[in-house]
């Protein structure tokens, strides 16, 4: 049992917590925690070649996902003056059960897919897919725009997990590019949330779709 | 049949009322009280057994049979649970299903006796009990299935006996998830905080306590003793999986007994520092426990 597996289990647990959590603030904090934990992943997964490259990647990830994004989202929530409930389409208990189902599907799928030999842990690919699907599920099952941003972040965390597992094959530039993309995306989403809220006095996407004129 | 197999059963019969005593003592210490003596449950049982029972005219034979059948189910379950290196009196493949079934049977008779009184409060408690246990049971079964897979055996005796330090070294996080799930099931099944408060006597919030309000005398003694046995058995499950087997029978037994009392202290601490969850939050907690167990099961497959 190495450190990578402990991190991957933490990722699974934070995803399940997100699916079952009813509080907006708690959800943001959980995503921040997931970001910090994942930031440590490149350093711990490739201990045999501790290089500047992984250290930079870890530092950048932790700074962005653990500090900048949560601060930004908390600010968006405060300025949009939304209540602290999550307001899901799909209830928390059903979401949790769906999460378990997604986890099972991810494990089943990764049995079938051809995987490169160099993955740091046999759990890495299933957990990465679990994050991706859980993120998608969070995006479609929650009403608030803030929650959809969180779902997007979880999805990206899944992509990142897989990328780190393959780190010897991919270049740092790709990772940095993805991080930058996410940063811009969250930035734009934060501004959009603020503007949607100012125009319509709420950020509930189901009410936006019934809008006329 | 090995005479040593009687040791887990005898210890369960003799020492199970001690666990609630330890829990109450821990809670008292936390609250700055001296608390009831450790043997209080034994005194209570003695007092109740010397009393006569009073039966309402609305009740039928079901109400009178309920406590006896409950205790019988608990005793049968006690024969299935091993302690340390000593195998249980009865052990066969897939006996963990029988164990879960007997716990379910016990609850079924409690619920039936509660409904037989015709009181609306007892009906409410029965409804909640059944709802929550329906959610707790999958968590228990999946957790035990994970253990069965890791130990490569479907019998409780070998399953709990074989979890060793090596398992914890290789699959520590997986076993930890199973342990947390089992601990939540333990708290829920034994009507402990954060699911139910054993001290509350406000009818609207009670779950287990409200169902046994109409029982008295020896019947209530059976119920209290049955509940203590159930607490003992589930604690034995948690401890059996946490305490690694050293190989020396008596040392193992001592370790396991220490673990049992430690879990009782932990339950007492949980009850002292936590508040009861709102009733609507309880299903979330129990499904969460089930999700943890399922995640452990899946992670253990790889």
C-alpha cells in the first residue's frame, strides 16, 4: 500500500462527500481539499524521480485548486447572495447511490480498456474515470450555477488524475496548458455567475431556461 | 465439537450487559458526573426479572411472544460470532447471512410486538426503526462481503480470525473504510447517537425506546438483555476485524476483550460530543455508510 493509493481513496471519498453534501460552503471546501490532495499526487506517485518538474506541477496545482479557485467561488457566492443550500434536481441519497454505481461502472470499464503499463497504481484509471463521471453527474443534477462550476472542477480533477498517472509520457506543457484552461474557465464562470445574478436576481439554471425575451 | 467454541458464547452471555454500563460511565465522566455503577444493567435485569408483567387488554399473544423470540434470535446470533482465535460454536460457509438474518428477525419481532399494542406512538417508532434498518442492512452486508473477499472465506469465524497485520499493511485504507461503515451500522443498529438517543423520552423523537414502552417486568428484562447482546455481537464484529490475530489464543482473547471495551468507550465519547442528527439526515448517514462499504468492496477487487 503506497501513498498514491491513500490519495486515490481520499479522492473517492471527497467525490462521494460532494454527491451527498447539502451545503454550498462545505462543497467548495471539499473541492478545495480534493485539489490540494491531488496536488501532492505527482510528487508522491513518482518518488523515484523527484524532479523540479513535478514540484512545479504540484505547487501550481495546490495554489490554483486549493487557494485561488475556492477564494473565487466563495466570493462569487457571497456577491450573488445565494442561500447556503445546494438545491439539487436529484436528491442527496439518490446522488450517493448513483455515485456508487458510477464507481462500479468505472472499475468495470477500466478492466476492459487497454491501459499503459506505467500507471502508478491499479486504482488510478478507475478513480480518474470516477471523478470524470461524478463531475458530469454533478453538472447535470444540480440547479445552481456555482455547483455546476464545482462539477466542472471535479471533472477536470479526473482528467488531471489520469494525466499525472501518465506523467512520464506527457509533457509538463500539456499539464500547464490544462491548468491554465481551467483557470480561465473558472474565472469566466465566476464573472458570469455574478452577471447572471445581477440581471435575474438568482443563479438557478432551471429558471433561466424558461426565460422569454 | 470443541469445548473451546463455547468460550465466545459464554463471554457474550456473561459480559454483554457490561458494555452499556461502560458507555454510560463514559458519558457520565464526560458530563462531570459520577454516573451509575458499571454493573447497573445487571442490577436492572435482576430487578426486572423479580417483577410481574402487566399486559394491556388490546394486546394479543404476539405482544407476549415478542420479547422471548427477540432474545432467542439474539442468542442464536451469539452462537455465530467468534472472539479472537476461538471459532464460534456454529460456523459454516455464508453464516454471515444467517447472522444478518437473525438480527433482522429480532427487529421484526420487536416491531410486531410494538404494533400489537395499537398505540400510535409505537407505530411511529416501528416505522422509523424499519426504515432505518432497511438502509443499515445493505451497509452491513456489503461490509461483511468485503471482509469475506479479503479473507477468502465466507464464514464469520475464519473471516474475522484471518484478518491479520498483513492485510492491514496491504489494504489498510480499504479495511479502514469497512471499519467506519461497520461502526456506523453499529451505532444505528443499537439505537445510539447520532441515529437515536437512548436517553430521550420525548415520544416524537424516539425510535427504539418508544417501541418497548409498553413492556414491563421479565419481558423488558429480555429486551434489555437482547439489546445488550446485540451491542456485544456487533462490537465483536468491529473488533474482530481491527485487532490483528497474533496466533496465541489467550493473548488474542485478551486483546479482543480490550478492544471490545475500547469500542464501548468510543461509543460513549461519540455520544458525549455529538448531537443526534435530524431525522431527515439519518438516511443520508446510513446510505453514506453503505456507499463507503461499496467503495471498499470495489477498491478491494483490484
